[in-house]
């Protein structure tokens, strides 16, 4: 690494598990990581916050998951300051992407700091007309949406699939609506009255006020989008909420076509103790393993775990769609770096409209 680069940096660090607003602290002399010959070093300009980070920090059952002390978060946008001989990337180029999961979890080298190391396969060039804040909002949530729709849902451009997004105002849901629309799909999304305009602005063809259809969202979907009418029933369901995944998945044969897929991007994440963790894992095992002849649901269920290393093509496609304006970053708010800890209560509330981004400079 060049001797002109600093050896220490500003970084948000936690030394124990707990509420991020209590355990995260801004350290002024945290070591700058040293990249290997296969890695690049990036000067970070913006970071996006993701639910996985605060849940892993706060969850009482995950002390083993994160190395401590550690820096959270994975998404970033910035400038290459140390290049890899094999990457083709050069010092001074603007890139966006995400830190490999193992570096975040096992090494504690997340992106909520001034310098991150990353693997070239997990970044792509940032379009000049896209800000660092906008670019940073995409990687984890956007690639999760891509994986749900394309990798698991089999969506192809112009194939006319019908998509239901449960939770369209959140990070994954907001990107899923836009990506699906960019590929010519018909999209229905849940929302609240206060987020309806936002979800509609993303391109949703129809919305469902999840509050007004309580206590049974599945009953409403079965009535409005019955599987008996192939012009109304869905090909793909993306569940970005997760709290009612058991009931929604069990009922989905009434509104999800026989060849369709239910992609769960949040179902096992809502745990706050041993009992809820065991319940979540039991429900997951039941949905994945229980065959139809033993009463299992007759629809394919996919609990999505993102492998971003396999999605460099999708990341490059996203860069092109961002540059053209086809994808518009759904940003709730941008926070100053020194105030990053104060952003966590909003993302933890589940009421953010789109992504929360931290401007590092």
C-alpha cells in the first residue's frame, strides 16, 4: 500500500453486541485495512445502512457472528486508492459495490468508515452522472431484488410476469418494484396510506393498503388476484416484510400460479430471543422441507441468501439503468458521517421509505 495513504481512519466501531445506538462508537484512530494482491482499497464517500447489520449487532444470539471490535455495513461508493494488478481497476476511478460478507462478519471490516478493502468482482464503475449517495443505496438491497426476480423468479425482459411485492416502501421492495417494471412486469405492492404515493412513484401498477385489509391480507389477495384467473394471479411473490410469512406462504396457492415462486428475503430475520429464533427456524424448516403429500404448501419457496460474487453482471446492468434514469435511487434520507449512529432508530423502526445513506465526506 502506498506510503502516502494514512494508516488510521475514522470508523464507527462496536466492541460488544447490543442496541447500535449504544454500542457503536466513532473511533478516530482505527487501522486502515491493507488489501491483498487480489483486493482493492477504496476511499469511501457514501455508505448505505441495511437491516441485516443492526439485527446482527443487536441480536442476543449472534455474538459469534461478528468479529469484535468490528465495523458494520457493507454497501459503499467511493474512489479506488490502491489497485489490484488483476482487477483492471485503476487508482482514481469511482466505483460502488459491497464489502464481501466474510470480511464484514469474520474480519470486522465493514464499510461504515473512511477506507474499505473489497474484491473487484463485487464492485463496478460508478456512472459520472450518479452521485455517491445514490450509487451506495443500491448494492445489497438492489442485488437482493435482482436475485429474487431474475435468478429465482426466472424473469426475462418483456415476459409479462405478474409480481406481488410485500413491503414495497422498504429498501428491497423499492428496488424490486423498479427492476420488475424495467423488465416489463405488472407489479402489485403492499403499502400504508402514508407511503402509497411513494410506492406508486416507483412504478407499482396497483397497491394494497395492508392495514385496511386486515386481519387477512391472504384473503384479500385470493379474492382480487385468484389463481383461477391467470391474467390476475401472480408469477412471483417477493416477501420483504417477513412477519407474516407463514400465513402468507401457506395461503399463496390461492393467488400464486402453480409454476410460480415465493421468495422470502426477510422471513427468518425477525428474532429477539431464543424462543422467537427457534420459532423462526422451525417455520423455515417447515416451509422448505415439508412435502405437499404431508400437507406442505404446493408452491416453491425460496429463502433468499445473496451471493453477490455471482452477480457482477447484474451490478453492471444496474449501473447502466442508474445512469439512464430507469432506476431511481429510493433514498429516505442522507446523514452526516458523525451522526451515523442516530440514523439507526429510523431503519430499526421499519418505517423508512427506501434507503438511509451516510455521506462519509
